[in-house]
């Protein structure tokens, strides 16, 4: 689990782990920007959890 993954260092760590095949659960403070996977994370097979 990576907290603060909606921006900055947390986002970088989450993307780095995902590129290495780690299944990552991300959280962030702001709902709107992080409520959907970004194009970069979609390329890593990211998906929303229900």
C-alpha cells in the first residue's frame, strides 16, 4: 500500500513498484484527481477497486 500516491514522491513510488510487477494499492488525499487511473497507470493494468 502506498499512501500519498496521488502526487509527488508517493506517485513515483507507486508507479515504480507497478512497473516491477508489484500489485499496489494507492491512497491519496484528493478524491477528484486520483479517482480514476491515469493513462500512465492504465498502461500498467491499473484498475479501480469497488
